[in-house]
C-alpha cells in the first residue's frame, strides 16, 4: 500500500507539473489573443478552466499511479504508461500550439490525436486496472468537449 501511495504521489506531481508548465503558454495569450477571438455561445467562462484541469490532472495522476504500482516490469503496465506519457505530451503540446503559437487548426489536429491516444490509454489502463481506466473518463469527456470548442473557434475565426 505504501508503494502504491508513493507511485500515485509521484504521478500526480508529474501531471500537475505538466499542467503548470503548459499554463505558461495559456497565460501568455488568454487575456489578449484569446479574448479577442470569436467563440461559440457554449464557451465556458475563463475561470472554469483552471479548476477543471486541476481536478483532471489529479485524477490522471492517481490513475497512472495505480497502474504503475502494478509493476513496471509487466509488459501491459509498460504499454499503458507509455501511452499515458505520450498523451500527456500531446496535452501539453496542445496548449503550446493553441495559446502559445496561436494556431487553432494545428491545435485541433493535435487534440484529435490526443483523444485517439486517450482511447489507447484507456484500453491499456483497463487491462491493468479497471478503476484506473474509469478515472480517465472525465478527462476523455473534457477533451471531447475541447475538440468541439477548438473546432468552433477555428471555424469562427
């Protein structure tokens, strides 16, 4: 149990650090470039993104820690965590491309790739631990919503 808690703590920390670093790209343009964009009427208020992402990063980290605690020497665990790591990189890349580079179309392609990678991550997490996989569902739903939002912002601008 102690080992599992250590893996969860490290995984949550990694996810939060990635989120924190990604936020620099977001903060650089959220009050000027992003504010000036035409957005769909279902666009959430800006204040909602930080708490939602914080919860999602914590859930993602807990899920990854649960999987990791099953033993990295297992092929299924390695496969699951490799997919998780790759989707986490795509997550960060989306923020950099959308907010940092101000490229909604390229960001849309990245976030579609992210959702696909999340599907693989979910599949492999489910092989290792169903609870860990189910903890990714809010993240999958949010990314699905973000794809629609990203698309509409690209379309409107």
